[in-house]
C-alpha cells in the first residue's frame, strides 16, 4: 500500500517503480488528472478523492482493479472502465458527470455504486448491473428513480436517492 494523501501533490510521477503495489491512496491532493503508470498491474484499489481531477487517463491495464474512488473531483466524463471487469466498488459522487457510458454495463461485478451529486440525466445503463446491491443517487436530477427500480430484476438492497424534481 502506498498512501500519499494530504501532500498537495500535482502528479503521481515517480510511483512507476512500485510494480507490486496493490493499493494506491492519493486523496486530498491537488491532482488535476489521474495518470497511473501502466506498469502497476497489481493495483486493485485506487483512491484519489478530494482532488481537482478533470480527466482520467487509461485505466484499462488494471484488470485487477476492484475499487475506484474518485469522489469530490471535477470529472465531467465518467472514466472508461470497460476492461476493469473485476471492479466491485465505484465511487464517483460529487463530480460534474452528465452521462454514463453504455460500457458501464460490462462491469458485471459492480455491487457498490455512488453517483450522488452529479448532473446525470439518464441512468438506464444501471439496469444491466446484476450484482448492484448499493446505489447512491442523492441529488439526481432525473424526474424519478422508480423506472430504474421497476425494471431492475433484483433491486439493489440499498438505494439512497434524494431526487430533485
């Protein structure tokens, strides 16, 4: 585990030699982009919350990634996670994301998803996540969450939604 949180870092340059690294914690810094060296193939957890991240570079090499936390950043686009099929926890709350990519449905292991306080208009891709058990949509601008629940084969056991109308 490497914890570089609370250091006002602007880059993750220099961590590429930690090739056996499994957990990277880089929260509460000044990162404007998430660029993790592709050599860190053992990574299963990335926590980069409370930064200034606007872009996420290629996360596709990290096929062992199980947890990704990018809450409280400045993301407008959800990261491309189509190759991260082991992902079970994704926290993207408190960003500026307006849409979810259809490829999110490829993350069939996803059980915890926090999308609260974004600018989402459509969450229908969530219907295709069979293991979703905890969904956070507080502040969702959609008219209602009930169509999602009505079409979900197994409703999430925990849905937190404070929808604005």
